[in-house]
């Protein structure tokens, strides 16, 4: 059994909402790591145009698992169905020091890629 413990502050900060930006982030993560999202693999294969997307730094910020930079999809402030335009504006308004700190946290959580073993003679 798993037990989760929340403080009053945690509960007050909780939101139940539909977030178009979070859905976009989750979709891009699925496209980047289809092997980790078997449920959506068939959908990914049917979207060849998505392979042409220029994703910039997103691959570095969307690991297969683990921390995703919070500024990419901030929790909605008002209501349960914010517009994607409002959400993008909140991302654009994120202070640069927060963006830098969250990008550093995302990078720190990535595992170093193992070096290939030297070929044996």
C-alpha cells in the first residue's frame, strides 16, 4: 500500500482542471519517448507530420521519466478550463531566474548516457 501525506498548504495548492498546455507537453513527451508510452504508440505512428516539428530545447526538458520543468505547464490560476493562449502567456511571463533554475533541475535529473564498451579483440 502507498500512503500519501499532504499538508494543508498542499491541499490548498491543488487544482483539478483541464490544461491544454499540459496536454500539449504530455503529447510531445509521448512523441519523444514512444517506447515509454505503449498505449499511444499506434497514434504516434499515424502522425508522420509530427516528426517534422522543430522542438528546440523541449527534448532536454521532457525526459522519458522524472522531473518536467514546472514553468512549461503552470497550474491554472482561475477556473477549470483555461485557454491555451492564457497558459502560453503565463509561460512567457515566467521570470528568467525561475526558468533557469527549473532547466538546471531538469538537466540534473537526467542520467548520463553510458559510454559504449570498447570492442574486445
